[in-house]
C-alpha cells in the first residue's frame, strides 16, 4: 500500500504576504523600541560586568530587530548572522583610533560605536544574536501554528 503524500499548503496570496510583512515589521519596530528601553535601563541600573555584557547583547538584539524591520522575510539565521557581523565589525573597528575620536565628539557616536576594544564583547554579541534568533523563531512558529481565521492571515 503506497503512502499518501500530505496535501500541499495553498499558496499565499500577495495580500496575505503583504499583511504578514507588515505585521513582522510592526513586531520588529516594537522589539527595537523595547530593546532600546531595556538597554537604557540596564545602563542606568546595572553596573559592572553584567551591565556591560547585557548592554552589548542588547546592542546586537537591536541591530537584529532593525534588520528584520528592513527585511521582514529574512530567516532568523540570516538576521542573526547579519547582526553579529555588524556588531563584530563595530567592535573590531575599535582597534583603530576612529571610533574613540568620534565618541569624544558625539554622545550618539559613543553609544553606537563605543571607543575601546574588549574581546569579551564579541561573546556578548554572539549571545545577543542567538537570543534574538531564538525569540524570532518562537514568534514565527507561534504565528504559523495558529489556525487562520477567515480573511485574517496567521
């Protein structure tokens, strides 16, 4: 007796795909805002190594959210790799005098670029990318597992 193939999922309409992308962008924008708030809170409340590394991880989570905001259909792995590559590039740039010079002239540059290379930051960035990808995967899986309502995409 031959096994029957599972029925193929119906193709998503362009409207459903657009609504899904819009919802993903909205979620990414909300995540970015919450990440900034969490980062500023950690910076104000927690000191020492925990505060520093949590802030570094949140930096990469923010970059991840911004990547998803721009490319809502990106896979979690690609978004994580992009956020990690950006974060590591900024950290490695701190081996040059440029970020330190810019940080002295602008508080925004100081927050974005930092000023001093710390190898442990590379690990914190990897943790942030992994956590963001895990959260993205869980949210996407939750949406996919929800039954569709008439006229409303999951």
